[in-house]
């Protein structure tokens, strides 16, 4: 009898675990900028509230679909509202349940890196974005990846994945400076600089270069072109 009860409980547990339908498509935000309902919103908090993913859907989104949903977040541009973009991104992660959930997923960083690799540098439509949004979406992803709630969890393999992706995006941005100004290039270098320091315990970075990298991370928003050149050389040659 005891054995039957155990088997029955196992059956129930299995059914509960497998009975939840996974959603493999990004969540389609019902209220978007430009819509009549959006225009009726009077406060920033109201905008944040209507952009939350319903709990019943959030838990069912595959991590890949969740990462894509986070890319499509209607308020992604809010990171430009503060002078401290990194602080602004931290606030976005806290206030948007999609990004907060992504930080909790074991494969969240992996899917975010995959998304970063796939997003084009040129003005090419991607997912639900407009063509002109793409350069800003790259910046958005780079700032999210650079956030400690994501990159802080990265082990050597994932750090090397970020480094490889960063190098490709950086070189592509340099070739498309009619689209990506220093404003954009700084974000790519920021991600590369943070990744380099994270890898420092695994590789060798000269102490004076390490100080230059840290200074750039602290002051990247006001870094001049000559400093960007120096940092670029240091982190791309590591």
C-alpha cells in the first residue's frame, strides 16, 4: 500500500511538472507607444504597470522567448533618461518583471548572449523593433549584459562568449560609424572592459592597464576619443 501511495505521488508530481504548457513565442505587449491607450497614460508608473508580463504567462515563457520579450520591452529607452545609464538599467531590471525573471533563470545569461550575437549592427528590422531602433537595442542589451545581475554570474565559458560577441560587435560598429557614434561605441567598450576585468583572475592583465580599465569603467560616459583608443587597444589584445 505504501509503495502504491509513493508511485501515485510521483505520478502527480510528474503530471504537474509536465502539464504546464511552455510558450515559445515572445510576449506581445498589448499596449505599446503610439497606441491610443498608451497616449492616455499620464504617469511613468502607469507605463511601467501596463508593460508588466502577466504572472500566468511569465512562468510559462521559455527562456529564449523571455529574453526576446525583454528586448521588446516598450520602455527599454528609459536608460537614456538618467545621466547614470548603468543605474538606470539597474532600475529597469528591478521594475520590469520580465528582466527580473530573466536574472533568476539558470540559462538567462546564455539566452541574452545568444540574442546579442544575433542582433544586427546595421539598421535591419529585428523581432518587433523598427529599423531605426536597432542601434539603440544593441546599446540596451550591452548595458544589461554589463549589469552585475547578469555578468556577475558568468563563469569563464560565458565570459569568453561575451568577449567573442563583443569583439564582433565592436568591429562592426567601427565599420558603421554613420549609424553608431561614440555614444554607442562607448557601451561596447564598457562591456568589453568589464568582461576583461572579470577574466583577470583567469588571464593576465598588467596592473597599469588594469587601472586604466577600471578608470574607464568608472568614467566611460565622458571618456574622450583618445582614451577610447587606448582602452580599445588594451581590451582587444587581451
